[in-house]
């Protein structure tokens, strides 16, 4: 099983790439194709409309950050909050196993949760920045 331990950076890279790609797609559609519609949707949930900008930015720019592995824990936290609001305010009432349920969002939230605690891994800009700052201290 020690062999599998050496593959943990690849597993974290896979988590980041998959979740990042999903979030970039969702954020792109909000930022560049329907921000006014998204703003109305967020407002209709009883939330301040300006949160729509934060949610769209968390999805798009957070997704980009995950893909390159930069500020991974912060990006994953922003994405987790975004997904928690989506589950709690929009999809939660539809139930777990339904066409409009929250099972997909919950899986994405679990990936973000894991990245908050495990970080980006060795195959990331975070790792390069961290090793660069460590070498300056010595």
C-alpha cells in the first residue's frame, strides 16, 4: 500500500482538475452569459443581489485557481460556501435522489472539503511557491 501513498499528489491533481473544470464552466456561464439572470435568481432566494457577483467569481476564478493549484485552500473554501448555499437555498428541497436534486452538488462540495484540508498537493503552484519560500529561509 505504500506504493499508493506515492500517488497521492496525482489524486489531488485529479480532484483539483475535475472540480476546477466543473466550476469554471458554471462560473463562465454566469459571468459571461447570464450575470443579470443570476443576480435576479440570487435575489429571489431572499439573499442580497450583490452575492451573485461573489458566487460567480468563486465559481469561475476559484475554478481557475484549483486547476493551476494556486491559493487552493482559499478557492476550495469559496467554492464550498457557494455549493452549500446552492444546496441549502435551491436544490435541497428537491431531495437527494432526483433529477434536480443535490447529489451532484454534494459530491462537488465533498471534493472542495477534501481540498481545504489536504491542500493542492505536490503538483501545483502552491507547492512551488511554498518550496520557494522555504528555500529563502535557509
